[in-house]
């Protein structure tokens, strides 16, 4: 029941975040598509018109002075057409953004800093964007790499474990938030969120786990195993303190803070629950390939917690996590899951 409640709350949390930004994202994509379409169409018409003018000039139907005048008129005409149509769409986008910002301010009661960036497109064409100098950002996390078990705190003990080192792996999916700790100092952040982790252990020597009551043991399988994989799925809440060396810039008299533009490192911990455990056995019987999936408790610790850290450049990081809890509740005491690989903040 606890598992269902926690999963439901996290699902609703994700849906709320999605709904808050769905309308604005949809509107932005729609208007962006229209602007690209208008620009492409008008430029094509302009090029076609200039080619006709060049043909007339090459046939001596117009003078060089008329050629230059007509060409400038064509460029001016189509640039004006682009500007008129883009300005209308720009106003529509600004209205949508203002409505979204107003709603967010009412709901969160947080102050937002704004600035307007003017970008010149072409000779006479301009476009303005509203920029939020926010202290909190949300992003998607994807990580993968190698997974194994360590006895105590001895990293060399992984060599003696009954798991394939290169074939045991993990991957992680999550939603994180990154909040600047100090309003005017962009170096320190708190990184937090929730993730679903899949820790896989590939057993060797024809071994598999067998649970009987409170005891879980490794035993040799009756048939020749082609694959013996033990998987645990966890739902965790990570919290880390991050140092981000991205430098701010001064634009239009305002300090603009950036993130994930250079080197950064984080360290912290996590806590959560083990959602399920499953063992997958693959072998041949009477000439047929059998894929046997066995779900169960296996006396795996329900509550998981540990430490994690990363060293990254921009959106890519080298990522390590270590479970401080024992993998199993009763026997195999001192065995801790350890993972390391790459993490992408998207």
C-alpha cells in the first residue's frame, strides 16, 4: 500500500509540472513554426524576383542603375513583409508568456527577474525574447553504467564477487531541480528531485539466488544457464550540493546567471525504497530456450540510502553512487551495491 501511495504522489507531481508548462510550450512551437515558414517563403519569393531582375539586366532590358534600384526595392519589400507578419506573431507570443509568468508568480509567490534581449535578424529585422533569470531550473536526468557489489568498504572485493563486471549494469531515469543557493552568487546550487533506478547484477558460474524464509542463498542451477540476472528497481530522492563554475555575464546592465556551461561537481546522498526484485534465468530444456522470470522479495532491504557524486563538464558527468544499506536484510551482511557511469542532464 505504501508503494502505491508514494508512486501515485510522485506521478501526480510530475503531471502538475507537465500541465503548468504544456500550453506555453505548445504555443511557442506553433509560433516558431509559423515564423520559420514565413521567413522561408518570403526569402524564396525575394530570390525569385531578384533572379528575374538579373535576367532583364543580362538581356540589356534595364540599365545598371535600374537593376540596383529594383533589387533594393525587392529586398526592402520582402523584409517589410517578414517584419509585419513576425511582429504580429511576436506580440501573440509575448502575451502568452506574460500570462504564463503571471500565473506562476501567483502560485509560487516567487520574484522573477526579467530582461529583454534584442537580436537582429537580417538588416532590418528584429526580434525580442523575454528571459527569466530564475533561481530554480528543472531538467531530465538519464544515467547508465556498470553495477556491482562491494564487500564492506573494500573496492578490491568486487573482483571476488560472483558477478560479471562488464555485464552487470545500471540505468536511471529521473526529474531533477537545481536551485541557486544565494541570490547573487551563481556558484553554489542544491540539486534535488526523484529518480527510478534499475540495478542489474549478472551472476556467473551457473549461480542463482534462492530464498527460503529469511534466508537467501546462492545455489548452482540444475541446467546450464545462458543468463542469470538479478534486478532491483528503486525509487529514490537524491539531494546534492553542487558547485558550478559557469560565469555570469552583464548584458543591458543586468547580471545574467548561467548553469552547466563549464566544469562542475556535486556530492550528496539519496534515500528511497526498493520497489521490486526480480530474477531472470535463461537456459535450454529439451531443445527449447526457456526464459524464466521469478519475482519475489528475496529478502532485499526495502529501505535504501547512500551517497552519490559527480564530476561534469556542461551537461555530461562522470557519476558514482554507493548504497550504504546492506543489499540483503539477513545474510550477506556488509554487501553494498555500487554503480558508476555517465549521467546526462537534459
